[in-house]
C-alpha cells in the first residue's frame, strides 16, 4: 500500500512539473504576444488603415490606400507614392505601444515638446474611425518620446523606435523607382550615347545576342546584372520644381536606355541629362513626369565599350566542363601530340603513361579562359599569324569535336596572343593559355623507371 501511495505521489509531481515546464517555456511566447497586444495603443491591422496624414514642420502629406497594396499621395496632389513606405507607416501606426504614463491630468505640454509636436499622425480606418497621435520630444535618456492622443489630456511614453517610424520627408514617401518593370520580362536592350554607335542586345532563347554595333554572343550575366541594377535602383532625390527638361539636360539626353518589355509589349525608357554635382545625374522615366537624381552607377555602365558586353568565353563546354573530354590533339607544325582518356585516365594515344596533373592543369586553364580583347574590324588572317597557326588544339568528346583552337602571333595591345576558335571573332588571350598548350612529350610523359642493374 505504501508503494502505491508513493507511486501516486510521484505521478502527481511529474504532472505538476510538466505543467510548470510547459507554462514557463512553451507558453512564454504566447504570454508575450498577449502582453504586447495589451500595450498597443490602437491595435488592429495595417490593412485596416485607409488613409494616413503626417503633419510636421508646417507641412502636411496625406496618402490613401488604393486596393490592397497600392497607395497614392492625395496631398500634395500629382505625386506618385512609394507603396512600400506607406504600408510600413500603416503597420507602424497600428503597432505603436503605450508605455509609462507621465501625466494623467491636463498639464503644460511645453516641457514634453507637445505644445508644438514634432509630428502629428492622423489615421483613418476603413470603418470611418479617425485616430490621431502627437509625438513630442525625447525623454532625457533618449529612449522614449513623449506622446498624447489628440482628443485626451494624458501624456505617456512611446519608444523612440515607434516615434521615429514617422519621421519621413516628402521624398521618402514618393515613388523612387527608376523604371517599373520585371527583369525577366525584358527581351531587348538598347543603349544610345551621343557620339557612339548604338549598342543593341536581344534575347534568343536562354542566351543574349549583340546585334549592334557587332554581331556576336553577349555576356548574359552582364546583361542580367545591368537589368537588375536598373530594376532595383532608387532615386537619391528629386529635382527642384524649377528644373525642367531643358535645364536638366533631359531634352537632349547624354544617355538613353531602352528596355523592351515583352510581357507588356512596351518600351521602358530611361533618360540621363546633365550632372548637377559630382557622381550624380539628372534622370527621367520617359513615361512619368518627375525628373530625379541618380547616383552615377547606371550612367557609368552605359559608357562602357561593346567588348564589355560581349561573351568573352574562349570555349563553351557542357555542364560537366572539360571532365567530359576524352581526346586532345596538340599540333605544332609537323609535330602532333595525341592524348586519349580511358576510364578517367589520360594517356598518349600509343599507350604511354601521362602525368595526370599536367593534363588537368592544361584543361583547367582552357575551361576558365577569357578573351582580353576582340577585333571589331579584323584584317586577313595572315595579319595575326592565324592562316598558318603556330599551335592548334582540338578537343573531342566521344569522337565529336568540341573545340578547335588556333594560336597565332603575339599581340601588342593588349599584350598576349591572337586566337581563333568557333567564335567568329578574332580575339586576344593572355599568353599563359598558349604556354599551357605549348608542351612536348617530354613535358607530359611519366618518367620511366631506371633499368640499370644495381652495382655490387
């Protein structure tokens, strides 16, 4: 009987301990949420806010919700809203938490900076209810702002985080997008700079082609980076109202970027004007009225030569890179080195053993090789030593030619070697690539073991 009583007592303690553990740990987060909700001054959700007005420094800005996620600036009129910023304001408003009450009775508001509040925030809900809060000075420790509701006398504290959320300039609240598009919807890019030939690039399947000023494969990653830079770029400021198209230089642009949006069947056009200060340019989305100011990044990109936009890869390999190759011929005049790979082991075509590290070093160099320049209007092949190349390399996979590379004479500017491959252009490469292939059997073959008899 005593054993049964002890067991029952242990079970009671175990259950009690489990309850305490659950209450202290698993229920802690829920209690914190409930306590936080009790502190909320207004409550509700951001989606319930239909209009917000900020009054500060003698200015007033009002934004109204359009649909679920869009906003428009209704005062001052004629300005586009930054929907994300206004949505953050709505979220910040319903999230304001009331802390310690400083004065519950009517009192002098001057010591709290509430006689002339730094910010007055008014919010109208979809239900028609209007709520307003005055945000005053910071407390001595600068951890809280003094605040009060517009229709009550009570002065209380809110965190400087809650108070600072409404310190927005008119520029902060405006639409700061440079161009409104989705990068993947763009299938053509045209760049026009006075005094230079237009640069035109067009998407072809998953690749990009340069159409002007030369025809060739474009660097897809470079174009993707360029599109993304424009899509996610934001204005640093808006031009003064007195600055018109002529004063800003937009009337005769210093650069023009045209992105064709295939989904919308429309052109997205960005114009650049003069530079109002070092590192910045006036710019304009041709479909919108405002003239804004942009940092120099995008403008600098469009000044680059066509070569920077071209695909500079010497040889395009498949997903496995050079690992899928199983034959390599290196021809130097009348001398020919033929290598074959069997079961992942490279050897001379006559069976002699090859130093594997040497072959891997050669193939690694060609896999990552990039052109250092491309000749736009080349002369005849003999001018570059390519009619009778001093070195030819053929790479194969299962009997099919993957690449044929011809090395010509040395180039001077830039220093390197002229090269011709499947790419129609004549290019230059670093001389290191030539040196990697310029080998003899003695460089590749494994050292033969000595056959001499040991001396007695």
